[in-house]
């Protein structure tokens, strides 16, 4: 079983503004990444972010954010009637959204690798 | 104890408040948003258990705040597309309802565009009312400056610019207009990239 990632919210005191800013700054990439393989509806996206990345996004925040991503042409939405249950609005990446997600992921990978190199001495000292 | 009917009434009341807060968006947009939130509540509650429905609504935050966020996003997009002062101010005022950063941006835009309008007005009105329009150094203890728009008697003190008020007023008005537009749009872009910390 794959271990679940630590939730960013519990990893440090909530008053730590730096952590809050990092988390906020990564939500757009996280949403685009969650949609990379398949279309999802709002609640599925929220759960994917929480379970897959430890990103707990307030529920009332994700819908206006999805609305913005749609206005920017990064995602498209479609109402899908369920056989049992009720209709749900699914989101999928557009071609522009895939390009944006790929560009953001490249930046994130390079940035975190560089930062990791800078952090290596700190980790070594903490291990001692 | 609440019944299923009461919980349904709670959901409908929430959606009615949301719909009311979304006034200003296109009817088609409003319907789409309301139906998506209805669908979310059903999924998040996972049935009609009253406590779970109430918890799902609570996690969404107040309908007023949710509507304000949709409106703020929509107005920011329109302001960025049109770049008109009216939409920039309206958009920052909408953001002021959902964040402190929005309130700062709204204050800056109202002051900036207000000053731009005053300077431009003085530049244009000086030839029509030269004795009362202009920039005065007041004869008070602080020797403070006063931009007089021509309403009422001119203040006691020394007029500083004379006919230079025309080019200076127009140039300062244009510069403040451009600066405030740049500030407002930059703040809107930054606000849209942020999420509330709730």
C-alpha cells in the first residue's frame, strides 16, 4: 500500500504564513495535474488533492477557481447525467490546459531539485 | 429534530441566497453555478442525512461569501479585458468583500482614480473659472496644499500654478490614471492567484 502523504496543514502550525503561501501557490498546478489523466467533477478534484497531495482546499474556494480556469481556457466542463443519481459537472483539460500543466510541472521539478540541492547541508546537519 | 424536508428547505434557502448574491452575472452562468453547488451538496452529504447535509453546507462557507468570490472572479476577468476604471474599481470593491488585500486594492484604486479625476478636472476647468480653480498653498500654520475645483470661494493663501494648472493638471491626471490602472490590474491578477486562508 502506498503511504499517504503528510497533510501540509498538520505538518506545521497553521499560523505559518510561508507554508500557507506555498500551498496556495501550488493549487492551480495540483488541479491541472489531477485532471491530467481523466475528467473529474468538483468533489473528486477536492478528494484527489487531499488524498494525493495533502492539499486541503476549502470547498467553497475550488468552484470559483475552476470557473476561472475555465474562463482562461485551461479546462472545459460538461454536465454528465448519471445512470443512477444526479447530473454532475465534469472538468477536463483543454489543449492549452495540458500545455500549461506541462510547463508548470517542468518549472516545479527544476525549482524543487535546485532547492533540494541548497537544502542538503541543512538535512545533513539535522540528521546528526 | 430536523426532518428531510427541513434539510431540503435548508439547501434551497442556501441556493436561493447564492442565486441572489450572484446578481450581475448572466442568467445562464447563475443557473450553472447553482446547479453545480446543488450537485456538490448531494455528493458531499452522501445522502439526505440532515446532519451531513448541514455539515456539507457549512464546509462550503456562507452563500454570500461564495457568491462574492464568483462575482469577484468574473469582474476581475472583465476588468482585465476592458481595462476601464469603472470595472477595475467595481472588481476591487468585489474583492474587498472576500479579502484584506482586496480592500487595500479598492482603497488605492478609489483614491488614485479620484485624484486623477480631480487633477484632470482642474486642468480642463481652469480656463473656464480661472479665479477659483487651481492649486493653493493655504495660509494656515501647516502651509498645506489644496486643490480647488472651483466650488465656493477660493481658499485663503497663494495660488501656485496659475495657467500652468492646465498642462500640469492634465499631465498629472493622465499619469495618475495610468498608474492607478496598472496598480489595480496588477493587484487583481495577484488576488486571483490567491485563495482565502479559510
